[in-house]
């Protein structure tokens, strides 16, 4: 009985029974307690269930060492997570070297084109080769009109394609150029076009298309290499887009042509008017070309049709609405134009017929201040938008020069007969008067020669027309002309005989 009771107590107080394989801390504490046992004179110091203390301690140490050796494997397995393969760019990347190099103009264009994330993903997959034009090639040697075209928000895709045309997803060092004279290698770029690498025997120059390699292997990094070139590389598709946009400013639309007129005297067709010079305004005023209101129903002015259609006004309207969305801060204005499909269609038709428009676009903060009363009336959104459409092509420079020269300028709007007043204020252009004024906030958001979009920081409303009070004029009493005494006596005599009705003087 005594042995059974001792065995039961020993099992209850034995710490080994509470050890789990998932708790190595308790195991380490137990091993330390076994290595430094408390000083006691009991029989348990020498034997545990008939096993010597030395053998027991040895088995525990072997068990503990095995668990400790197994733990680092689990930790290493956890540490080797996909975070190491996340594709993040380190400080030794070729992209970091490009941003820190003296090719500042190219680095700024890469940031403006929002290509950093795309290039980081590309570098994470394979090495790249960047052909970097010198700063002078992007500052002084580049056509200012072409540079303005690249920096317009509506041409972001063209800018991205131009920059990716300078990057090859393969590492090509200067020693990998064609060795044979006048031989050519072609490589596919990130823009899915091809660049041709050539080695010229006579001059010994290495070229990329038509650009000479000026600084071969300028920067070399583990994930890529940068070569300096003398000029900008322009793909054919970007050049065609620029030529199309530039041609819109010089080509005039086909003027509306009505039915032939017949001379009623000779019964022959009247001779048509001589052709107008290219770029001249349409024959009809823009107000006559507007869609008639609900109370009027005349036939609309005939527009250009058939194969002579030079302008696609609807595409241009969609283009500038997309530019507003991409520019940011003008989503409300873009939503209104999208929802008012009749207004957008009418703007496109006017542009197709050769008219020009300047859109004063309020930003989102200004549109948020509109109340429900201002928008609840029937046709209120259309009337507000019509007041922000000027039937002229104006840019920031032209409007600012006008207000500086004339002080106040009144521009016609498509909301007849109201005009919007512009004046110079704080070095900018101010529209409207009083509390309802707005400043030119984001100039030249979109300019293509036909449609100009100017961002303003307020919603414009026409000044309330106060009808002058009509003052009652004093009426003058009209007196009948007096007859002489002789005529009165004669009329009396004639009245006595009943003959006064024959004479008008006596009436």
C-alpha cells in the first residue's frame, strides 16, 4: 500500500506528465530544474522508478536537443515566405540609379507617365536595358509643340509608349553590339515595337535606330544597364498621333450647304458663293446652328456628311471628357456631360460643323456647393452648362492678354443673351462679379485647336436682370381747337334750319 501511494504521488507531482511537444519553453525549464535539482535527502535523488538519475538526465537532454534542432527548421521554413520574392526594388536597382542620375529630364517624364510601378514589375521578372537621351535632347532640341503634346493629360498613352520604346526587357551591354560592320540586330521593346542596333564600320559608332550611343554602359546594375544616347527615340505610332492632332488645327470642316436656289426672273440656278478660305468661321452663326428649343421646330442646319467629313466632333468631346476624368478634380463636370447626352451630342455636332468652343469647367469643390433648388428646376443643369460654354477658342494666354489690355472683356455664351465678364485679378483671370465670381484655377486642361477646357474654382451664374421701373408720365389734356365767333354764329343759324351736319367744321 505504501509503495502504491508513493507511486501515485510521484506521478501527480512529476512535471514530465505536463510537458507537451508544442511547448518547448516548459521543456527547457524542466531541463534546467533537472540539471540543478534541489538538495534533499529523499530516495528520489538517487532513483526514479528504479532508474538512476544520470541515465534519466541523459535521456532528457537528448530529447531536448532534438527538439531544439528541429525548431530552427520550422523557423527557417517560416522565414522563407514569399516576402523575399515580392519583387520589391532595392537601393542597388537600375531604376534607382536612373532616378539619381543626371538624366533628370527622362526621370521626370517617367514619373509623370506613371510608369514606376510597371517598370518595377518588369525589373522583378528580368533584366532591362534603358537608352537614356541626354537632357539637352529633351529641353532645347525637342520641338516645343511636340513636347506640349506629350505633356497634355489626354496624351498619357502616347507618352507611356514613347518612354517604353526606350526600354528593352533584356540586358544588352556594349560588348553585345553587332560585331560585323554594317550588321543589324533588332530587339523588341516594352512598347511592342522594335529597335535596331547597328555598328558602323567607317566611323566606328554604335547606333540605336538613328541615335548614336554616346555613353555606353553608363550605369550597370545587377538588374539592368543604362546607355546614354544623343537624341530622343520616337516610335512611328506616336508620331502619327501627333500629326493627326496637329492637322486638326489647320483643316477646316465642310461648310453646311442648303438646297440650291433658283432665280425667279431667269429660272436658272443661282451661282453659289465662292469657296471660303481654310480656317474661316462657318457661314451660319453658332446660335443659328444650335438645336431649337421645345417651342420651335424648324429644320436644323444641314451638317457635313458623306466622305467629306473632316472632323469627328463626338470623338473630340469624348476625348476631353476622358481628359477631365484622368486629370482629377473634375469628375462632377464630366458626369454631368455624360448624363446630359443631348448636350454632349450637340457639342460634338457643332465641332463637326467647324465651330469652336471654350469650356469653363468648375471643379468638384465648386460643384458640391450647388443646392438642390438650383438643380431641381426643369432644364437647370443644361442652362448652367450653357452659361459655361463660350463660342470662341480661348487659351490662358489669349484670355489673360485680353483682360490685361482691355480691363474687362465680355464673352458670349451659349445661354442667350447672357455674357460672362472676365477681368484681370491677382495675376490671373477672374470670371463673374461679386460673390459669384470664379478664378482660372487649372488653365489649358485640354486644347486641340477646336475645344479648349479651362478649369475654374466656382460655378458661374448670370447677373440677375432687374427690370427698370416704369414711371407714369403726366398726360396732357388735348383741347379742341377753338372756333371763331363768326363761325359759331353761322353754325347756330345752320343748326336752326337743320343744315349744320353738312359742314364738318360745325361738328
